[in-house]
């Protein structure tokens, strides 16, 4: 089962968005336990640039392309505001990332060869609320 799920290897990821959600995702131990590791964290907030999370320094969005060229990743995690999400996704696709986990509150456009999973926490809570109200 581990092989079928692709959990028999390590997956390198890039996180775009170092706000509250990005912080929670980065520090979630379950990812590391399953072989998912962040190689990069990018943010637009100048106050966060240079901050260290474990051994990763938060880098400015403007450095993402160069960093991804030097240290490619398998998966991109988008935890940005909606207006930045498509631009981030485009950068990931241009750099060969074939899996994107989207937490931004918008639909993203990707080529057919890129696997996109949208996570909308508000919809998940609304669904749970509906089930509890029945």
C-alpha cells in the first residue's frame, strides 16, 4: 500500500505563503512522517523575509524562480491570498512541478499534465455543518 500511495520515497515541496496557514502546514509533523519535506518557503511580506523555520529561511517571492532552478521540488503548496495564487502556480508549472496543493480561495488553471488538489477549508466546515444540522 505504501508503494501504491507513493509514500515509499521522499517528496520535496515548496510552500508559497508564510502566514498563519503556511506556518501551520510547515510545522505539521505528519507531513515529515509520511516523507513530505519543505525545501523552500516563499512570502511577499518583507517582515517575514529572512525568518528561519527550522533550517529553512523564508525567501521573497521574487527569488522563487532562481531558487527552484537550483533546488527543484516535486510538489508546490499554495497558501497565498487569491490574487497571488495563479502567478505562483504559473511559476511552479514553469519549473516542472507536477503536483500542486492549493489552499488559496480560488480556482487555478494548470496544464493537463499537472495534478491539482484544491483544499477549501470553508467548504469543508460548511459540509460538516450541513451534516450536523440534519
